[in-house]
């Protein structure tokens, strides 16, 4: 029995290693798309104008950005740590910080940022947490941030019609509101109306079977697996709220802090080069950019992130500052974390394997 379990763990480790190797390949795709996007911002949005403002590199600005970067990474780790503690488990915080950078690397080289949670689950289970609860922890961590964004975005666009006039026309605003409401509705159904959601899914599967899209045996297998995972997640989320409300509240606070710090990079960068733009306006733009990044299929939302950021902020800054601003924002919020994540991932997965072989 013990040998079988060890063989299973060894097999999982090998599969994860192969998966990580694919992620290193996808990192090249991420780099190409990001570079092309920055070039697009430079040629189209900035109209070929580019200025490197020396104020970006003053000791004061670099010091503030460095402190902000450290707090940003720490808050990212604290929100996952608090979620795990709220669910009744405990993992060393330093280990959580490793997962933060691994997640930044993997999620930014996979479509829709889907890979980060899977790899985090693998590492969390190594500390004795069941896979269902590990999956629920990473999903809750993500949901907390997305709930804030999906709630704020329609409100911001409605309250700032002049700044977001693009979204006020051609029913784009209604689509955004619809997506946000649908997201919140699904979330509410999963937690509060588990049984009704199961009935809805079952009826959908039965319809697919009648239309010959699914065979009975396959339909039953998929539904049972889905039903089991839904129960695990629903139970884990209830535990998240009830086992330790103190840590649950802290996780919401740390998530809010994480988003605020993420959006604050643009505030510091714009103030550094002399723009006196209201902080709430900058934060509003950041919320909207981040919202659309959730729907981008490219690795790390590359393309939409740089292009959307450049297009929106071109309303606030001079053309010759947009490219440097966009590049600085992405470097601080993504590229630094990806580089650290690559180094930690190599050390945690690939290097130990090579050592064993020797």
C-alpha cells in the first residue's frame, strides 16, 4: 500500500515536472506577445513618441516603488495564507511566499491564467492538505479578488461616463454589467443553492444526452465528478466562513490591500513624472483594465493588458510618456514576479530532480 502511494506521488511529480517544462516554453510566447504589445503602444498609441523621464530613476521614486513592490508581494502571500488558516489548515508563511512567485510565473504564461492554481494545489497538498480543500483555497483566493473587481467595474463606468465613454455606447456597458451579474449569480448559486445548481446541471446533461452530444455512461461519470467537486468546494467555503471568522475577515482585508497596492503603482509612477491626476481617477482606470484582463485568453493577458492600459491612460497623459509608463507598470506588477517565479520554480522542481539523478 505504501509503495503504491509512493509510486502515485512519484508519477504526479513527474507529470508536474513535464507540465512546468511546457510552461517554460509558454514563457517565450508571453515574452513575444508582451514585446509586440509594447511596440503597438509605442507606434499606435504614443504615435512613435518616446521619452525616458529621469524622474523615474530618482532615489526617492525607486525607494517608494521598492517598498510598494515588497508590500504587494507580501499582501499576495497573506491573502492565501489567511484563506488556508480560515479553512482550518496551516502552512508556513515562507512556503506560501514561494507559492506566490510560482503562481505569478505560471499564471502569466498560461491562457486565462489557469495554470497557477493547479501548480499551487500541487504544492499545497505536499503539506498534507487534501486536494479538494487545496483547490478550494486557491479558488477562494481568486474569487475574493474577482468579486471586488466585478462589483466595482460596472459602478465605476456608470459613475464616470466621460472617462469611459467607449463603454457607454453600443451596449458594451450592458454586456459588462451582464457579465458581472452572471458571475455574482453563479458564485451565489454554488455557495447558497448547491442542490438547485446540481439539478440545473443535471437537466443540462440530460438535454445533451437527448441531442446525442453525450453518452449515458460518460454523462453519469462527468456529473458524479462535478457533483463531488461542487460538494467539496461548497463545504470548504462554508468552513472558510465558519471555522475561523477572524482569518476569513483578514483574508478579505488582505485581498483588498493586495488590489489597492497593485493599482497604486500607476499612482506613484504618474506622480513621479509630474502629473497631478486625482488618485480615484487613476484607481478607476486600473480597476477597468484589470477587469478586462480576466477575459483575455493570451498568457498573462498580454496584449490586452498593455494595449488597454496604454489606450485608457492616453486620455490622461502626453503621448511621449505612455510607452514608458506602460512598460514600467507591467515590469513592476508582472515581469519582476515572473523572473523571481522562474528562479523559484527551477529550484523547487527541476533542480532537485537533477540532483537525484546524479
